[in-house]
C-alpha cells in the first residue's frame, strides 16, 4: 500500500510517496487434507447420468508435524434421490442416519496417524431409479458431507481436537422425452386440406 500525492503527469500514479506498507499473507494447509472423488472426478459438484452405482473415494492426509490420535472419517449422505439400501463399503454404514464411518475399529491405523500419513477410504451407492424422472423430482440433487476429526498433542502437552470437512453436491441429469401429436380439428392454427393427407 502506498500513500502520497498524485503525479502531475498521470493522476493514476503517485508523484511523491509519503508512506509504503507491504503486508504478507500466509496460506496454511488445513490440519487434515480432505477431498471426495465421485467416479474419479474432483470438484464441488458431480453430474450423474442415470441411476447406476457411484464410487466415492475420500482422500485424506495428515498435514501436521505431529500424530493424530483416534482419527475418524464420516460421510453423511443427504437427499431423497439416493437408495439407502445400496450403500456398501469398508466403513460402518448406519442406515438410520445415512452415515458411513471409518475409525480405529474398521482400520487399526486410525488409532494413531503419523505426520504426512494419508490414504483413501471408499464406498459405493446408487440412486433411486425414479431420480431421473422430471415429473417426480425437480432439479434432483443430494449432498455428501465428509468430516475428519481426531486429537493432536499441542505445544502445552494437551490434546486438541482437529476437525476438517468437505461437501460435495450430486446432481442428476434429467432424461429428455419427446412426444408427437397430429392435430386437425383442434389447436391454435386453422387447418386446410383433405384427411387423410394427399400429395400436393
């Protein structure tokens, strides 16, 4: 930032500078790096074409220089378009709250995750067969909320909770249907000619 008087030659420039300040901005990585890939695609939004099964891969990494104890990842599925009975994966799936959970009971390495350690957990799910029906769902979509949490040892020797989250939206491309009608005595136009139609 610069403060001063305008240049007599160019009003967009400073002629005499009274004070200058250069602040710095540091961008830090989150404590736990987290991403969700659907059928291998990254991004905040995924477009599903049909009701076939979708593969969800949660990629995580410990960005701290210390271990994370009692590490846990949860994926919460929200929306009316996914099939609750179709969810399968290596984690524990609770169909009552539509949540898939991975912790040290499903993966012993989650008991203590070392610095820089990372990995991938996966699950699959399908959509309702009627999700592509525009008569039942207008703008069909759902959300997947992913949370990672654990405990790290801070500088004072106390455990501090570490939390990271990521949300992805799944949208469904509606099926296009076309219909034809042949009208003569009805409609917005005045019709002429014989029935059935004749050449010329």
